[in-house]
């Protein structure tokens, strides 16, 4: 086919001098100086930028017109794997069971409760679908009932900008109490006595910077905590035993916790252990002691300590579960008689149950690749913990686990209405050898009869940042490629915590390039083992994983038959040099500070995908973004696409899609979101089939 003519973005050179270095950005004009207002009101976008983005969307629609039937088919398949009138397993709390459910065809859930242990008597707490009617975007960040079961609060974002409005209503009358909270973060908690709501304010640069307290039934907001460091995130929570309200402060490498006794919610917060750069810790109260998860004293993969002090300062900590290299303690949950910790060993999860007497036992499964996640509950005085098990071939299974008897009760198996036969598939764990000898895990899913001779198209997914592990989970989406004979693979590259916190540390700051070379090593290993062929691998990643896509496109364009970069963080040097952007100061620990540190500048410049675009033949590229995205701003993918088109020496299509009504997560509805995934997948099929090539 002959593709239409792509939009040509004007080049308006903008010179930037920084730390004695000079760079020129031809597409800096795409950033609307009024971007903060655009986050709240997309109609405020500058006219020339809007015209360009709309031209890009029109070009993409025309270029991919031949895939519309495939997109529709994939969307129908994905939707057919979702039980439309699905519901969660009820979570007991006192006199009620709390749950969420979807009505047939609904994009958003209903939150409800009914008398404990009964099948009827439902009371609707929040109908998200009704609230979303007539809105292009609607997303609830947090929703919760008060401990006395009389109030219900929820935080909703109606733009995708992640500025939330917090509301509280009386469950007896159904009426809202007090005025709504504007410019809130999507995180809030009721105090254990149900008298107060603690919430987080988002400033004009979209950063969480203050914690406020207000009477739960409405009243004056009182400042509880203000964070002076722009590089810190804030969170609020309640201790498992309801003894304290917790304020969490931290970034990727440093944390600090402030405590407010539940017996006096109006008291000033007291710091548990003052922040020390490089030391991370979390804490929860376990009846008569604090349990602290920390990397202090060289515990790279974390350990558990305990403290019997009222305020658990470091001087009161004593080791409890010692640090073991390669055994990454990812978290823990406290119950009255037991503590359950989650661990990851060699990219596989397990749970370890510890009783008050110190005895332990392990909960794990036997598959080669699986994901095991502990789900939080409302109740502390219980012997029942809940976890979810899944694997690339096994749909989600929700178990209630008796911590005393060790009995597993299967409460729910994810239903696939269109049918799913696990025996048709095979999941494998492979290991690619990186240049420095590190063994990089690969999780792989394919049909049992898919040939292993390099003829099958392959998709390789990667992320590799912030210590996020890519768990080998079940996906209703991936099957639309696998069932077409594709091999779906996940590269567990450094920068994630798949093999422990050290795996993360080996893929950040000055070791960030390991993420890119690990991903390339995984692609080469797939080709060497007959799972793929060089040049016929679709590379896929989003956000920081989109930066990974941009980096490997620059480093090895010959390996890829397609690049799909969703909301890609590709303009790294400019973004990390702009202190007005929401995530810049908080992310200097991850990437380095190129404003003050020449070494950090040079390192980032050496891999920043936008800055490293060069004259070479790039593969087909699809980049996506959201106009209201505060995390990866719309101009990053827009600038990158414009520069790729200018520099590429080949004729492969380079496409851009900007969702003009959403932010970082794309469309908010459960079905609308699938349409965006179907577009990504259809593009990958189209690109690898070579349908774009002129006859």
C-alpha cells in the first residue's frame, strides 16, 4: 500500500545552555507554556499545538484504516474474555461484606455492601458508572467506608490529570456531607474513630505536598504536615491494628514515616525514624511492637526488624528476619496472631507465614512462572488471609488461606466467558546472558503447537524502572496475539526488582544502560533459541518502558519489526531539567540531576531517546500519549515522532496517537481501554506483516 503523507512538524531551533553544554531542540515549541492549565482544561491548549496533534491523529487513522477490522476483532475477543456482570469476592468487615460489581455493559463498577454472610440485602455505596455518564473521562482513585460503617468517601478524576475531587457522603441519608475537597491526591483515609478524614493536597505543579485533616462530616481543613522537599511523594495510611495514622514520605531511595496516635487524631505527627538518604523503611504496628521492613545496614534485598518502643527510632530496632541476598522481602501484612511476608526469589513469589511463637511455613506454587499477591483485608483479628494466584496460562484464582490450619479455600476463579483451555498453551522461563554475564529472566507464553523454528512472530515486552517487577500474570489481552500464533515474551530486565532490589540498583542512574542491553540480549536469545527472528520482533513498553523502547530503537533498530511505545518517557534530558514538571525533583534519585551534576547530564544525554535519534533506518513505530497526562507529558511522544521522521533513512511508518480526552492511563472505562490495546496489537501485526510496504 502507499501511505498518506505524514504531518511535517515545523522546526524552530531552541538553544539550551546547561552546565557548559549546549543543545538544540527543534521541537520545543510543542510544549504549551500554559501546560498546567491544559491539565485541568484541555480546551486551553495552544491552537498551533492542537492543530498539529489533530493532524497526527488523522494521519494515524488513515494509515491504519486497513487494520480497523482486525482492531474490532481483537477488541471483541478481549471483551469476550471479560465476564461483563463480574463481581469481586466480598471482603468482610464487622457486620458487612464489602464488594464491587459490574452491571452488563458497564464501563465502571458499583461499590456495595450487604449483611455479613448473606446473599441479599445489598446497599449501593457508589455507582461509578452513573457518575461517569456524559463524561469523556472518569476514574476513581480511592474509595472507602469509614470504620464505623456510616460514611463513604471517594476521590474522582474527571480529566486524566490526576487532580482528584474528594467527596464524603452519609450512608443513611445518601447525602454528601461538607463541601468537596478540590485539588486532592487520589489517596485519603478515615481515622480509626471515623471522626476525621486525612487527605493530600496537590499543588499547582501537580505534586502532593501537604497533608490536611478535616472533620469527616465536613468542617475546616487543618494542615497536618507540609513537605518542603519537592523531591518527595506523600501518602497516608492507618496501622493494621488501628493504633496509628501514618504519613508516608519518600522517593525511590529514601523514606520517612510520621506517626499520629489514633487515640488523639488531632495530635501533631511525630517522626518514627528521620530520613537518611539511601535508607528505605516501612513500618506497621503488630499489637505490641512495630515491624519494620528496611534496607538499612547493607540489607540490599531488605530485612525485617522489630521495635517495642512507642516511637520506633533506629536505635530501638533489632533484627528479626535477617537479610539474605537474593531473597527479596517485598512486603508484609500483620494480623492479630500472624504476620505474612511476601518474598521474591529468582523472579518467583512466595508467602511466608510467621506465628506469634516464631514458627514459620511457606505458601508457594509449582509452576515455572507465576504471580502470587497478598490482598489486603479490613480485619485485623482474623486467621484468614487472602491471596491471588495466576500464571500466563492460569486465570486469576482468589484463595482464602487459614493461617492456623493452612487450609486453602478457592473463593473465585476468573471466568472467561468465551472459553479458555490452559492445556492449549505453554509457559516457559528462559534466561538470556547479558554482556556482563548476568542472567536475565524471560517469561514466555505460546500455543503448544507454535513452531520453534523462528517462523512465529514475537512480541517482547519490557519496563525495567523504579524497582517494579513484571510479574508473569494472566492476561486476557495477550491471548489475542498468542492465539494468532504469536509468541508473547516478557524481559525481566535490570531496573525492575524481578531478581531482588539489587537487580533494581543495577539498572538505575549510572547503571541505567543495563536495562537497554538486557532487553537486547533477551531479543537475541529468543532468536538464537528459535522463538523469533531478528527483524520480526515487536518491542512493546509504556511510560518508563517507553523510554526503554526509544533506547533500543536507537541502539539496535535492526532487531525490531515494530516498536510500540505507550506514553513513552523519551525526552529524558529536557524533562529531568525542568523543575516545574510534577515528577522531576522526585525522580532525580532514579535518573540523576542534570541541572547540578555534569556526570548525570552526560549520562542521561548518552541514552535519552529523543536526544540520541540519529540518521539510520528505524523500524515502524507507534507512539501514544494523553493530553492530560501529568506523568509523561503529551509533547514527549509528539517531539520524538517528529524527530524520528526527520532523521530516519528508511521508509517505515512512524505514527503518533494522542488521546485528547485522557491522561497517563489512557481511556478510563474497562472496555474503552481495550480499544487502545487492540490498536497497539493491530499495529504490531500490520507492521510485522509488512502491510505498510509499497508494492
